[in-house]
C-alpha cells in the first residue's frame, strides 16, 4: 500500500524498489524504513509502497514491469545526454526499450493501472516521459491502433520533452511562478524538440509531430502554432491527455501531486474545449481513479485501503476497511461499493 513518509513504522518493508539517477537506491524488501525518511525527503520523494499486515492481500497492477521502466529511463537518459553534448543520438537502444514497453502493454490489454511511479527530483523528467508513454500507448490501444502506429506513438511520446534539454534548468525547476519571459522560453521546448528530432533519420515524422504539437489545444489556446480541432494530429491529442494527467498526479518543485481523482476532474473540465472528450473517456478505462493501495475515508467515517477495482465503475472500488472513525484499528473487512450504494468515498 501507498504510505506517506511520516507514517512509516519499523514493521513495514519496502514493496517497490526506489531508483535515483538510474541506480538502485533502496531495494524491495528493505526494512526499518523510518531510518531513511530524511534522505528520501531530501530527494523529493513524499511516499513509498510498503508491505505490512494490512496489505497482505492487495495487489497493485501496472502496465509494465519495474525492469522495463528502468530500461526505458536508462535509454532515454542516454539519448538526452548525447543529444545535449553531441547534437544527435543513436535511437536503437531507445527503440529496443519502447519495444519492450509495447510488448508488455499488448499482453495485458485490460489492465487498470493503479501504480503511481515514484521519482526523485533528479529523474522526474525521465519518470514523467516513461509514465506519459505508458498512458499514451494504453489509450492508443483502446483506439485500435495497429502495432506500427503504437510503435510510432511510443517513440514520439517518450521523446516529447527532449526540447527541455535545451532550456535553462534554473527556469525549468524554478520553485516559484515563471515570469512572462521565462514562460516564453519554456514554451520553445516543443519547436526545439521537433527540430532536434529531425536530425535522427530513424525516427518517423509521426514520432516527431508529438514533440511539436503536444501542447496544442482544441480551442487554439495551446502552442506553438495555436492549432485547432482536426488540425492537431491524433498522436498529439493522445499525448496531450497522457502528459497532463501525469503532470497533475506527480509532485513538482512548485506544488504537491494531485490525487488521481482530482486530476480526473480537472481533465474532464477541459473536455471538448481543450481536450478531446472521446479520447478522455477511453483514457480513463485504464486508469484507477482511486488506486489500489491508497488509504481512503468512507462516508460512514471508517478508514480503509483500496483493495480492488470494479471494471467500468471507477468511483465504486472494493475497499478493505481497517480502522473505525476514531482511527482505531479493527478486524479488517471488505466493502464492495457497487453493492453498498449508501456508502461513498469521502476523502
């Protein structure tokens, strides 16, 4: 289950390994996690996944394995580094990594993703790029795109922010509001990325267009070219949704992460104005609004952990109740919110 650092206790063990700058920081199974709170906080990590007595029968499904996530991050890190130093990169390693990502997603078409990938401050861009790619491919799969189309979509999405390697990090990671001039510089990452990717003959125009258009919006309020409606490529519309969702649910230097449900509400407010409502509907078929392993309070004041999703009913999962309204531990029991319609998730 997902636990804030402030609630770690000695009896918990780490359920999911944590990486920092492409190296293993803490291995799954590590105990006495309270010893590492200060170090984790300094790296910008607000929570971890743990195993304890309350999480024995809870599984947290992901679309790809941890090994494939690390493989994609390593390949992307190498591409970013070579691009910034040499002006070009060999895309073979990245192509192999996205192939692994594709194969795993295609083997689990009905997965409802509950995992929130944990990133340190230094690898947040890599984590964001891989997460966005996973979400984009899941949506592309819902649309019925073929294998080649999904491959082009994956390669374009994983590189969608490569233009940010040309932006001053002091501006990119500024903890306060950007000035108009700074925001203008940040917006240049779309055009910069597109032109950087044109130097790589192995990438298709379909892949490059994602970098250029992923900040365009249906109503013309996006950038760099203020495109509207069907003038925006389908791949860019897909990546825009995946990009916004992951950005909202990830911690940033200037704000805390929003919950999946909060991000869902924000994206749905933009339906048909800035984002394609049909794509949004398909997107949330694969996303748990209340992820497995998340602590919630129910309307009857009890506290529990999301145990399992009910497909097609994202607001009505199965909850494992573990505490009463006074936060006193009780004998755990399950509530299926499809069957208990008088009970809702309060917080």
